[in-house]
C-alpha cells in the first residue's frame, strides 16, 4: 500500500483518525478531527502527540495500549477513554489502535481512530503509571543519536503531554535574562506563548523561597492580572512552576499551564523532579553529541524508589538502579552481566519460566506477577514484578520494576485476621441470639404453664400442690435469672464494657469465700468441697473475674457429681510455662495453676474441645437434673484469657473431670 493511498483511506473513513509513529507523534490526520475535537487549525495537529487529546487521568493508559499495538505489530487494540473537546469539555470515545503495513515508509506506524461512545466506565483497567512513564523515559534517554537540545525538547514535551497541559516550557538564564530554551504546546492552545508566565512564576518562587509551586484560584486570578499579554480566552486554570538547580544555583525554570483545575499528585511531583534532574544534566552537556547519555539515564532510574533493572533479550542484567542495589544488597559490578536467577528464591529459580516471561514481554505482552526474591543475605522477600518492553542503547530490552510486598502482605494478613475475628464475632452474636431464643423460651414456658394452672385451678388445689407448683415457678425463675445474668455478663465482656482491674490478693482466701457461698448446694447432694491451696499465695489478677471463674467451675463440679462425691481445689507452680500463659509476659513472671477436680460422671472426649466456645456450646442436665445455660464455661474462658492465662479440661467419662486454669503470681 503506497503512502498516499494510506492517507486517502484515512481521510475517507467517517471516524476522526490519526496516523502516528511508534511514539504516538501524529504525522497525518483526517478532516474529521477538526469537528470531533473542536480544533481550530488542522495544521496544529501534525507533530503533536495523540496523548494531547486524551483526558488527563487516562493519558498513560492510552499510551500503554498504543505501545502494545506497536510491539505486537499485527493485532489491533480497542478501549474506551474520555477524550477532550476544546479546552474544557470531555466525552467518551471508543479508540482503536491498528498497525499499518507500509512498504514505502520505514518504521512502525499506527492508525488511531476515534468514535464517540456512550458515557460509561472505560473498559481498560488502570495500570501502574510509573511503568508506562519509565518505559518512555528510557526510550528517550537511551537513544544516543538524539542531540542534547533535542532530547531536552522531547523531555519537555513529555511533561506537557503526560500531565495534560496547554503549554510546557523550559527557560534558562542566559546573561542574566530568562529565555525560553525548549517549549511544547497542545493543539488546543489558544494564545499562550512559551515565555508567558515564566518570569512571573520565577519571581513568585523566589519571593516565597520555594522550588515548586502550583498556582490555582483564588491566587491565580491576581496572578493572571499581572501578565498584561494574557488573553482570558486562553482558558488557564492552573500554573505549575519548578526550578532547575545546577551546582546549587538556579539554572532555569520549568513552567506548565493547565486548562483544568490540575492537582499535583506525589507521583506527578516525582515525575517532574526526575525529568528536571535529567534536563539539568542535558543543559550541562550543551549540544555536544559526544557526551554520553549514561549520566542522564543513571540519574533517571536512580530517582525511582523501587528497584529497577534493564534486562537484555538473552536474559542478562544490563543495568540496575540504586534502589535495586540497596534492596538486594549487591554492588552494581556484582550484578551487571549476571542472570536474574541470582536474585530468585529457591523454588523460583526456574530458568525456563523466566525465559518465557521475557519472551512474552519482548513480543509486546507486558507481564506482572508476584515473585519471591532472595537478597545477598539469603533473606526471602515477597515482591511484585512488572516487565515492559523498551529500547536501551539501540537494542530491544526489558525493564523490570520491582515492588516490595512485605508491608502489603502484613496488611493483608492483618485484614484476614480481622476478617476471621469478624466472622467469629458474627457467629458468636448469632449463637447469642439463638441461646436467647431457645434457652429463654423453655423456662418461660414452664413459668407460664404453672402460673396458668395456679390461676385456673387455685380453688381446687391443696396446699401441698400449690407449694409444689410455686417451687417449680421458683426454680424456673432462678434458672431464667441465672441465664440472663450470664448472657449480660458475656455481652459486657464482648463489648469491652466489663471493667478490668488487676489487684494483688490471696487466692486461698478467694477460694474459701466461694466454698462458703456454695457449701449449701454441695451439702444438699452430700458433696464435700475441699480447698488444698496453701494460704498466703498472692496472685495478680482481676479479683471479681477470678472469683466468677472459680464459682462457675465449682458449681459445674457439684452439678455433675453424684451424692457422696468430692470436689478438690489444688494449686501448683507448673514447670513448663508454654501452656500457662495466653499473652507474652516478661520471662521472670511465674504462674499458678489452679485445678478443680471432681469424681463425677465426666465429659465425653469429643465434647472437650467445644466446652469453651460459644458456637460449640454444650449443656446437659446435672446428676439431679439441674438445668444449665451452657454459658458458664464460655464466660470462664473469656475471663481467664482477659487475665493473660489459659483454661482447659481433662476428663475420663464415668470417673470425673478436672478443670485447670492459670493465673499470674504476684512479684
């Protein structure tokens, strides 16, 4: 297909269309471009970048799609992006990038067509902007055939195109006067000349002792009035100024003018600072073509906080930035010329897999994946690696950008832990209401039944029958009260409203106090309560909680013991503290192990792990058919752990059960 036939075809289609080179620079456009984008002069389109027509937030993503089309060479790409119409209006368009095969023109050319689309979210996912911008900068700086001044112009253009500005200018001081050195302007520009605002924003930065400033309303209004040649129709909404420092002296200033309320992000700031440092080196070089591009390129990649590598087609490390050297712990000389396998963790040192990923990247399919790497110390680190195709010193290469995931993994694990706790909490709440609905219903049914009988048959009942009914009402009422008390206590613990006040007290006296309260219950079943804990053993815990724990466990022991049984409470200092403590305490703290043993009916082995969990609530009637709530041991677990200890149970069905919990001894 001849050159003229390509252009004739482009102008014949009904869509707005560009013919671009591999960098996105427009070498031809159709007549439909004028009304589609609201451009006043078609001649201004030629030489501009297709990026100038994309809304600011999606410029990098659109460039990424063009790059893929260039690299793959045979497949077209389509995506939806918001595009510009004039200075202020935007609308969605379906954009197609298609490679053009042309025997008469050397180089890769891309046909970019625009067709208005319904307003909708773009179909392309957002990318890491740094990967796209880094690839473009490497391509500019590694091209040794470009003269220094031309390279500066390309860098200035990249700032303007990437940030969506109207104009971008680099002005230098020459003989004490600030003069434009390199300038770029958008095809949407309406009268903003390169020298406009340069002197004003330089004075502003000097007066405020700043190196970078973004001027917007309301300050912008007065700032624009100070420029007599400014035309209000130019549509300026924001002005960015950034000084270029050389040898600790201001050498020049970068100025970008925006047609929208631009907000300077941290990533944009880093992008501008990086290019500024490169321009500083370029200005030092002047127009001498013999000056190596290495200082500028090295300065560029060293400014990235993430590790960056340049890898050859053969899979050899050609370059590494300072962040990579610091992260992996190697000197640059020790890495250059090595295989990336050197930096892969065991199990990830698959040379064939790495070769395949490099091959896909070089074929125009950027790769992004998680990878375990190994530093010089042998430490294994989680990372995310992005591979993009680029050109370095005239050869096709791959840029590998590494992002450390250590902190992110910690955050994810913490979120998973919180999620697990939330699930457990929801299960607990479900169980809580299940207990309320089921366990409260039974005693109330008994209460209502006996009350109805008394109300309806009182005149016909004997005194003994009335006393029997009232005894049942009394028992049901006490059981209901105990259930409510346990539920409310559990609720207070879960909500953090139960006060936790550790004090030092004699554990023997506390156990004796509990035995005094429960002795009547035990006597009714001919059960002996025995306290074998020595007097004078001081512990440090919340006294009320520990009393409640002991009382709950002793009550259970009485409940599940047969007549003429015994409940023995003992104390000992365990040799192994691993099981004793729930939380990390200073190594010099000692723990007391309290055991409460009975010779009752015991607990089935499969039930033991469920005793202290609300969602595994276990309840059964005592040896004298005493009712239970199933919440007592759940409360014991919460209270013991609140005091830093642990609680567990050991049992042999038919022979008895021992409950053990640990409590911290006082220093």
